[in-house]
């Protein structure tokens, strides 16, 4: 029913750009919309799960049907981006399938998506792609294809009556359908050939399809309204409303029947559960009877007391062995437990150290960001300095560890910070401000650091750069 509703939407929306034809198929769609609106999103969820597994399935036709379903469901909820996306997916996959039917469906859906976003030239291009495929389709699909072409030309070239009629007659030759006949009758009315249009409408009204009658009564109401015959237009409008009420009543009855079937299924399930319960009780009775018989036979076997006593003695010996093994096992278990507790304690201490180091690095990263962003921040607190060095050690471990293990005299924290900031290409004024020291203190720090760096040959290049700094 969902698919039927969505294909009907496709036919309605092909007319939706034209004010004169808006809603001509609404009577047919109203009941189907109400029936499917609550389930469209749940079905969309199921198709999304199927789409997620497409790469795992090597069946191209099955994958195409998944994209087709996603296109139709998104068409139902009017998601334009998704409609275009999945129509393109269908088009891409149809090129890998030999059957022309899949190419026809893909081109039709892409053309429809183009119409919805008002790209009529693109829609015309894809509708032209459909024409050479039609002879390879089944008679039913050929009729549907010609109907779609007629609807398209009626939308983009409403004055080209000859072309529209040509495709409608081709559709009728493939398979006579009420849709094509109704469209021809509407064309007669719109093109001024009222007599033929009214004759065809009267023939169609003799049928039993209430949906068709509602459409035709609506067409007649609009026709007489355009002619200025308000009385006749109002009469046919009332007939259209009456048919709608009949359709709605029929749908409600169908829903009631569906609910009744569901109720009957529940009754059958409950009855089945009751029968299963009876079967379980019967099985329990058989088990109890078997147990009674077993006890009876055990009473007879008491005559074999000697054999049983021997077995009991053996069991006692086995139980003694089991107890001894349990005792040994408990000792081994306690030993392993103590060892694990020691390991756990060691890991906990190590984890505490890691957490402490992590807090220090986090603070250092914050200070590092202040420095790189040029914020006004003074690194005067010893803890902040150590945190900043820890952060730099994480970012450039090789450099920081190298300056912390100089050959010769060890660098102070301020010397180390001076080297790191110089390594980060900071200017003297920025280093002075960041360390919160005077120019004289910066000069002394520079001289002291140079003396220590020059004692380590591996830092000669860095010392030369600082000397000209």
C-alpha cells in the first residue's frame, strides 16, 4: 500500500507546477496518505538499515530496490535533497544491470527529481532517455511509460495537444487504463472539444471506480465553473464530495477489517499458547510418574547393599582426596591473591603518578596556548614553570631532554625556560615579558646559559644563535 501511495504521489506532483491542474488527483491520494503517514518514517528507518548493508550484498538488483524504496519514501516525506541523491544512486546502479526496466525506473526518478527542483531542461533530457527503452519493457510498463511522457509534455508544453494525445493513445494500445482515458477527456475539455470530452466522461462515469468518479466530477465542476454555469459546477462539486465520503467510509471499513484480522490472529496465538500449556502439564505428569517408578525400582535394589556399601566407601575416599586438594588449592589461591594485590597496589601508585603528571601537562598546555596566542601572561610561579616545561617535554621530547642532560653544568629552571622560548623563536622582549624579569636579569640569564651550553659541543650552533640574539 505504501508503494501504491507513493507512485500515486509521483503522478500528482507531475501536475503540481500548473495552477489549473493542482489537486486533480488529490481525491485518489487523500485516503492513501492517511493510511501511510504513520508508517513512512518507520519504513524509512528499515530502508536505511538495508542501505548500510549494501556493500555486503553483491546482488545489484536487490541493492537497486533498496535505493528505489529510499527514493519513494523520501518522496513521501518531500525531502528534496534525498530524492535527488537516491535517484542518482539508482541511475548509477542501473548502468550495471542488463535489464532495461531498471534504467527506465532510474531515468523516470531522476526526471521527477529535476521537475521538483524546477530544472526542466534536465528533466526533458532524462525523459528523452526513456523513449528508446520503452519497446524493451513489458506491456504494462510501456503503458505506464507513455502515460508519464504524456504527463510530462502536458506540464512543460501544455499547448502541444497532438504530442500529448500521441503518447496517451500509445499507452492505451499497450494496455487500456482509466488514467489515460481520464487524461484524454480532460484534454478534450481544455482544448475546446467539449462534446467528445463529455461523451468520454459519461462513458467513464458508468464504471464502478469511485476514485475515477471523484476525479471526473471535479473536472466537470471546474469545466462548468469556467463556462459560467455556477449551478452545474456546484452540483458536480457536491457529487465529488459525496464520492469522497464513500471512499473514506470504505477505507475506514478496510481498516476495521484489518484490525479484526489482527484480533483474530491474537486469539489464535492465545489459543496456541493454551494448548502448549496443556502439553507442558502432560509432560510434567509423565516425568512425575517416571520418578515414582524410579523410586520403586530403587527400593528393590536395596538387596544389593553390599555392592552399594562398597561404592559408598569409595566415594568417602574420593571425598577425602577432594578435601585435601581443596586445602592445597586454597593455599595456592591465597598466595596468588596476595601477589595480585601487590601488583594492583603498584599499578595504583603508578596510575596516581600518571594522573599527577597529566594535570601538570594540562596546565602546561594552557600556558603554552597563552604564549602562542600572545596573551599577557607572566610565568613567575615555580609550579607553572615546571608545568610548562612538562608540556614542552611532551611536544618536543628530544630537545627538552637534551638540554636537561647537558655535558657539564646543569641548567637552572630559568635557564631551561630561556632555551625553550628561544627554541620557539620568541623575541627577547617576549621572553622578558613571559618570564616576568627585567632586561638586566634577561641579560644575565643569557650569559649564564651561554657559558653552560658552550661546554656541550652538540649545542654549539644553538649557543652561536643565542649569542647574536
